[in-house]
C-alpha cells in the first residue's frame, strides 16, 4: 500500500526545480521523475521500506528521491550532498512544497563527518550516486558502502548495467544480499556540452541490498 497514487507522485516530482548549472565532475543530473516515482512507489508497495521509516538519500542533489520518499510517507528524510548550489535547490523545493520533516546535510558522502553518529541511524538508504565516469571509477560503490553502514533494513541504488557482475561481487565480499529489482533505460537529458546528442540513453540497474542481517556472522 502507498499513501499517494503513483500518478500524483510523478506529477509532484515533475514540479521540482532541477540543477540550475549542473556540475559535470559531480555527475549532476536528476533521476527522471517518471523513474524516480516508479522505483520509490515500488520500494514502498513491494517492500514497505518507506512509509513510517527514516530514509536517507546519499547525493540528494535537488531532492528528487528525498521529496519522493517524503511524499510516500517517510517518517523523516535526510539528504546528504556535497554541493551547496544543489542544496539551495533542495531548500527551494521543500520550501515551495511546504514540506516539513525533510532535512539535508552539506558534506562529502565519502568522508562523512560524525560518521559514528549516523551509523545504523536510518532504516532505509536510497542513492542515485555518481556512476564514476569522471576519473572517479568506483565512487558508486563507495556510496553504497556508506549506505550499508547507515541503514538497518535496506539500501537501494542505481548502477550502470554494464557493472552488474562487479556490483554482485562487491555485495558478496561485504556479506550482504543484493539483487537487481528493476532494469531501466535511463535517459539523461543533459545540457552537458561534451555530449554530441541532446540526450543519451544508458542501461541502468536498480538494486536492493538487504542489510538486515549485516552484523550477523
Ligand atoms: C546523479 S546525481 C543524483 C541527484 C539526486 N539524488 C537525484 O536523484 O535527482 C548525483 C548527486 O551526487 C552528488 N555528489 C557527487 N559526489 C558527492 C560526494 N562525494 N558527496 C556527496 N554528494 C556528492 C552530486 O552533486 C549530485 O547531486
């Protein structure tokens, strides 16, 4: 069950402000509202990982996944983001939509300040991390590793489908159960000048990692 209809959720997410001047090296592009609403809706209806839960969003940008989680009834949502301009957009979005209970922290997810404070603080972590295409290969799995230390129930993340075997191996190495729960065609409608085309399609996996037994050996 979800407390909002999928169509309504997508409508709200379409209304959010995007990155004004996306920063290429931070891989700033929004999760398209159609994809964001579908995956969040399924996280709630299939797994019950949002409503009444404390949800964290790593690399929250302008708030697509944080706001979506909140609209789906998250008890509280906290976003983590390295870029001040993106957080300005986040604040504008939550102010315009008059959403209380949403919070964001300006920080580097890779070197989280007060990391002990955040350990196991969340039920659910959701992240659309940088894929690691800007000489920062592996950054997506660093986000997930942080997510695993923060969550007690599940970590959801997006990764390029071409890295599926690698992601599987990492989860196995870390002793957690990860599965691809959706295969997506991700259209990055980008203003990035180095792209020849106006938009690029990439195959993306959406993963669910069950961390409920992460400390059981
Ligand atoms: C692909 S965008 C996703 C944005 C948003 N979560 C969404 O789904 O629309 C990745 C985000 O991660 C942020 N980011 C990149 N490196 C980061 C880091 N080391 N720590 C925190 N945030 C970071 C970027 O600024 C960007 O907002």
